[in-house]
């Protein structure tokens, strides 16, 4: 059985420096994923405390809807690079599996094209998000209602940039791995 995930194993394609770089980047990606998981746990606690406070003490926690909506965006961007690294993004496995069996080098070439196109898309998202972060930082943009609850927006905008950067690095490393496999004459599974 072959593993179609883009996650690189230490014995996969590329020179030793590349595999070492990949391990370091993967460590950062895992740390971002853990931060996203902790944020999920904190949001869960916050919502539960809000429901308990609202129903049993008639005292809800101010700003819960705003914090939850901002947290959902942060969670997605904290975990997107790990999702890609583990091969859990939506894709057509039937076509890729067929290509892997019939034309493994074509499958690797498609991986390379996919990674390059995805990297361009994520770069555009990063470039479009950067001015939004700057605006939120400079203007002190906040979410909520003055006098009740306010939270600055810039931390979420920063997390979007960090998540885009982490995914971009993963995509570039995935493309480089595919290129090394093409050069070395290896298919998706070495």
C-alpha cells in the first residue's frame, strides 16, 4: 500500500541539507498546529463558561461571539500548513492513484505543478493580507462594542500572515521534493 500524502520521510528525495531543512520547517508547522489545537480547547472552554454563566447565573461573558469568530479564522490559519503537510487537503485520490500506478513520473510532475500553482495563490493571499494587517495595526482596529467588549483585530491578521507564510514554505518544500524526485528518476513512493 502506498502513502499518497505529501509528508516527506527522512529517507525521501533530496540531499541531506534539504531533509534537515524539512525537519526544521516541519517542527515549526507542528508547533503552529499545536497552537491551533490549544486555541480550539480555549474556545470550547469559553463557550461552555458563557453558556453556564448565561443559564445558571444570568451573567453571560461579554464578547464571546466576537472572540469565537476571530478564533475560527486564527485556528484555520494556524493549522493549514500541517493539514497540507499531512495530505489532508481535499483532492481527487482516484485520479492521483491511477496516475501513480500507470505513470508515476507524471504524478510527480503534477505534484510539482500543483505546488507551484498553490504557492502562487497563497503568495497572493499573503500579499493581499499584509496591507490589512498594517491597517489594523496602525489604526488600532477592534472587534466588539465600545463600553461592552473590544478586542484588537491585528493579532488575527498577524496569524493569517504567519499561516500563509508557513503554508507557502511547505508548498515550496513539497515542490522542491517533487523536483528532486523527478531529477533522481523516482516516483511518488521511493
